[in-house]
């Protein structure tokens, strides 16, 4: 458990960046932390059965573009993760060179799938939630406040062979525009008798079935949210 920390003023490192909290693994908890005043992402990583709750994130992504305060991406295997009762505000760039590009409070990039996002406050940001073509993401009972765009669901779809577990995705809309990749076969999340199928129930295989590989976003659920001045 990562709990009750105050993390602020972290900076760009070399040609890359470091987040306030970077995560990886299974079954961990990130609870009650405050992260603020930084040029890039606050929380990023990948894993399963994570629980993010009651964190406060504000004044981040101040010097960058195409980024999220909470950023994950590029896997259909992010199953069992919950993001609830967090507060995201003032996520956006202030640097002149990045003024005309968007950032997001919560960014599920390039097909990241399997998230439950509920009971969060997301305010005063370019995008509140940006879903880049993912599946089986549930967004319920959130409060969106003064965002340029409350929720954006993109049409990005299939993984490629270049990095089958957590890597490149294409933005094509047909098999000709990208090769069917390895994440489905490598993790066997299309097999109800695999460890993945058994862990997440018989219905978990459906969104990852080869039949739906080229569909782009699918099986997402968005309901009972409140939008104010978005």
C-alpha cells in the first residue's frame, strides 16, 4: 500500500520523465495521497487488481502535451482495476509551447481496458477522461466540472506484433491497417479456461475474442455521471 504521502514539485528527468507514483504488479493499493505542482504525469504504470482511492491530484501536466494526470496505456490486460473517490483538478499545460494541445485528468491510452472509474471528481481540465479505444471500461457516478470535454472515446484498436504485452497499437479501422497482435494470444485472455478467464469470470473473454479484434472501442459502460459546464 502507498498511503497518505504528499508528493510535489517533481521534475522532468533527462529526456524522459518520472511520475510522482509509478506502479506495476498486482493487487496493490494507492490511497489518500496528494500529488501536485509538476510538469508531467502524477500517477502511471500498469498492473491488475489495483485500487486507487481518495487521492488528490492537482496542478500537474503543467509543461507537457498529450499526457494525463493519471496515465495508463496499451494493454487489454488491465483487468480488475478500480479508480474511485479521487479528486483531479487543474490538469493542463501552462507553458507557451504546449498551450494548444490537450491533456487529460484520466487518460486510458491506446486501448487500455478493464477499468472501473467511479465516484471521482474531475474538474478544470482540458479532457476529464480520455479513453483511447479501450474495452470493458466502466465510468459511473463521476462529477465532471468545467472541463473542455467530459469524456472522449476514441476509435483506436488492434495491438501489433511489435510489443505484444504492453506496446504499440495501430489506429487503423481494418485488418489491412495493422496486424493482429500478441496480447490476446500471449496472455490467453480470450480463453475462458485460462487463468485470466477464471479470475475475471466467464464473460471476461468476450471483449477480447478475435471476432471483435478490429472493432475499436467496445463493451464500455458510461452512466449516471454529472456534467457541469463541460
